C-alpha cells in the first residue's frame, strides 16, 4: 500500500503536528482539510500498527480486503467502540490516565488510555473548539456537579473530562451540588456564594444534561429566585438524554427550563456531542443547530448494512476521526450512534466543512453519555 511507513523520521515529524496556526478550527477549505488530515491519519495508522498488536491485526485484515492503493480520510480503518470495552488497546507502556465511559446500562465501561502527550493534544483541541464557540474571555465557572467528580488520579469519568474541558476559560471553579442519600441536590450555600462571586459579569456553566435539568427543576420547586444573568453567560451541557426523553423533555423544553430562571435567551444553552473514546473533540451546536468537525477531525456517516459512506441527507452510523491520540488506537472509531450529514460546506454560521446532526442511538445499542436526543 502506498501509505505504508517510509521512514520513521518522516512519520515522527508528522505525528507531532496535529494543528496549524494558519487558520481557525473551522476555517480550512474542505479540499485542504482532506489533504492535511489524510497525511496525519496515515501516520497514526502506522504508529499504532507498530505498537498495538490487536490493532495491527485489525489493520492487516482491512488491508487484505482493501482494493484501493491510496489512503483517504474515509478509508481510514475504524475500531468499533465496543472493542474498548473488551480489549486493552494501548500503544505505549508509559503511565497516564484511563478515561472511562459512563456505562449506564452495561457493567462494562469503555477504557481509553491517554498518556501525557495525548492529554496535552486533547486539552489544546478542546480549548480551540470551545473558544471558537464561547470566546476566549476567562469567566467564573459555575459547575452543576460535585467537586469530587474531578478529584482523584488514575481513572477519569466522562463527566470529569467534560467539566475539565472548560478549565482554560475559568477564573475559578464554583461547584454548586452536594450528595444526599446517593442523590445530587443543590447546595444552597454554595450557590449563594457562586452568585456573589459572579456578580454582574458573564459566567460559564457546565452540567451533565440530566443533572443540569434536575438541578433547575429543584431550584423551581424550592422557589429559589435567581438573579438576571449577564447576556453573554453560557450554559454548556453534554451526556445522555434517555431519562429526559422518557419524561417527554425535548431540546426546546430543556433550553427554556435552564435559561428562563436566569432571564437568558434559549440560545445561551449549548448542547455538545462527544464520546469518551475521542476525548478532546466536542461537537457543540452552532447557531444554525448543526455540529461541525475542526480541521484536525472529521465525521463520516456509514450505512448500517454495507458500512459504505452515506450520501448527504442519509442517516447512518457515526464514525468519528481525529489525529490526536498517540497512546491508544482511538483515532478512528465507529460509534453506536446515528447521524446525518446535512451540508458538505457553507453553513450559515460561517464554519467550513461538513455539518451534521445527531439522530439518536442505533437500535439495540447500549446507552452511553453523549447528547443522545433527537432534534425536534
């Protein structure tokens, strides 16, 4: 195959350059992005092939069935997310952090190993993406979760990773939840302190989708009056919607429940899609209601039966790709989620490249935490 390793030195140089400073995260033209990403993905395939035996067997099998002699983003071999539940997929013996999915309906969680170099790439990636959506100004960070969620070493949950993804924009963390009989409840003293710290200025907030909703329902039930928030304040959330769908809570209802007590517009509530198997690349909703991949990542929608890429407007399984991971072969994963490419380029929000929407879980797939509510 023409993308096979030529010299270790050449690929090593490419592996340390997942970003460029020449353009914004969503400003690269599609043709240029394909060339930029293909080169780095080809290097990553070789990198993990040489260091992870189970992945090498998958790639060798894929090569035996591939007729094309050229490498492209769409041809990049993928690993089903279930493989990270059943196998220890690592490309390094270095120490680091294990990221774990929520495993809400399964006793087995996905385990993704991330070394220091990979975590640095993931942090920079999340910083670039989220800054593009909410700005670079540092603000008080109101967190609807427990401080204990982000404490500890060795393993990190999807909730902790999402909370820390906004750390670069925080002047200080303000956790406003407490645990009571195994349930998360509003900590009124902590909330009052947070409101005092925030004052009249803008703030950022994050909460796992169901936790953020339940917290605001509790605020209403307790009759707690909240101050009018600065209009530049933003509430970000991610995580499973299954419980809310069961309660007939769709996105418009959710956005009103969160925004109205703070006297904000519903657009101030921003949902983002992401999976722990690809930490560092969140997909927030843009002003047009679509999701976009930065130039160092891509989304491919595949037909459920043939696994061939779908046409624009067709629904299929979401394959997520990025050129960040060095310590495990999670650079190209096939999720159990359904999505649809709605635009190949030219979104009204101004961001270049593909625009997609999340459509829900594939039938009989396990529920995992990541924005799994259909658009209504």
